[in-house]
C-alpha cells in the first residue's frame, strides 16, 4: 500500500502554520464526520487518515522528521493506532470539545453539552497485573450550586425569550419558502435569563474539584484509553455531561520489561552455573520462583515460565514470563578462584570445545588469508 502524503491528506500547504493545520484538520473532520456520513466506511477511513496525518504534523519534532525523511521518518512511532472515530474525538478532545460540532454544523442549537476531558493515569506493572481502582482528581465544570444550573438569580426564574416567544425557533420568509432556524437570542432554549446568578454569571456552571474512581482492568497496556461516561464537564443548563478519557501510562519497572502479554526478565548466572547446570531463583511479579538451568546453558538463552505474564485483556489466560539468561563474567577474583580458573585455562588450551575450536579455525584462516 502506498503511503499517504500527510499534507495532501489534510489539504494543507507544506509550509502551513500550526494554526492552518488545525483549521485543515477541523475542516476534514466536518467533512468526514460520521454524523454526516452514516455507515460510510470510506469517509471513516479518510477521517482516520486525516487524524493520523494531523497527529504527526501537529508535533513539531515529528513534522520535522516527516519533512526530512518522509513517512519512513515517523513510521513505527505509534502510527495508525486509532481504533475508530470515537477514539479520534477523544484523542483530540481539546480541538473538538466545547460544542465545536454543534456550532459548525448549525442545526442542533440549544444548551451546549459538557466538554470531554482527558487525563493520564500512571500504573505500575503490579497494578497492570491485578487491575486497580484509581481515584482521579480533576477540576471540572459542575452545575452551579447557587442557582442549581438554571443561571438565574436565586428566587427568580428564566423568562420567555422575547425574540422567539418561547418557541426556540424563528421563521424567516425567503421568497416562497419559510425557513426555520434556531433562535439566535436564546439558542433554542425558548427562555432567557433576565437576572443572572451572581456566582456563575448566568452560565449555570462553576468549576469545582472532583474525584472520579476509575476501574482499570488487569492486562491493560501503555497507550490504551479508558472512558468514564458522563465524568467530563457538566453541560450548560442541564445539557448532557461530557466524558472523561483516561490515557494509560505504564511506568517502567526496575527489573522487568513487557512484550505484549509476556513479561521479560534478564537474569544473570555465573559461568559455573551455566556450565554445570543449576536451580536458580528468579523474580516474578508475584514473588520468587525457581527455575532449572540445564548443563551447558549459553548466554542469551530464553526460558519460558508459562502463565507468569500479564492477564490477557480481552480474553482468557495469561502471558508468560520470559527469562533471558546472561552469563556473568566475574569482575574480581579471590586468589583461590584465580588459581582454579588458570588451571581451567590450561586444560582448555588442549581440550577446546567444538564451538570454540571452529571459531579458532575460522580466525586462523582469516588471519592467514586462506
Ligand atoms: Zn449560578
Ligand atoms: Zn428565543
């Protein structure tokens, strides 16, 4: 598949400013928005492409790499990771929040829905293993406690909009047609506030800190998102609340790394353990476990401890723990150790292992030029 040209996709010039790129992306979002193109897979695909393009070009570092090296310069760095249009809106919540679509698509009017909010949560490997409930503290728009969201001063109520007489719509005659549109005075509510609440100046909203409990399922990975419906900003005058999107960051672990559902651990053993075989102790996320190292284990060999990895997020079972053996060469020796190793070296000079022998043969050939 040919790589898309990000500028072309967005319909932006190569020297477009950050603001121009944002405008181009908003325009594309309007054009391909699923509400306007219901069930249209092609529109959805194009919208995903635009999101991908914008994600790269809106980041100055990645844009510079893209300009210099083309798509190869930015490949591998979290490309095409959007799962769907909803995911894209969540990711760019700051661009699409605050009634962006209502405003631009006209039509709907009325009080604005609350904005979606985005937060990051940090998890440890242990929390990923067991799942966790995290409490997130955010400051968000809440229904004004003084006027209970009406926006009107306590004891007064909203009055009928004088412009539309409470219908929320106004009619305009254009030739033989009668056009109806949302009343610009009350934005479709049919009511206006004459005596605004002093606390919220009539918006019906105030900012307050809030705590939201987020249930994180076991096995979640870095970069994935969780959504808490209705936990974003409160809407104007009791319009629906926005959602809270939580982007998961998994903190690096001092001894483990992660590969999908598998846990990876490098474990040093001594030269003698490798040569003679040993039972060693290895760390797991749930304490220590024992592992049999057979005689003649080479450095770099990987042993699999079944079921000691992370739970599979969307399914059953668990990944494995992969133990990568590293043969440790001693940095200092006691006199006794040195004596024994020197004795061993003398033996090795005559009794070379087959692998070492073939290496020595190759080396000799290389230096002799034949
Ligand atoms: Zn108020
Ligand atoms: Zn009105």
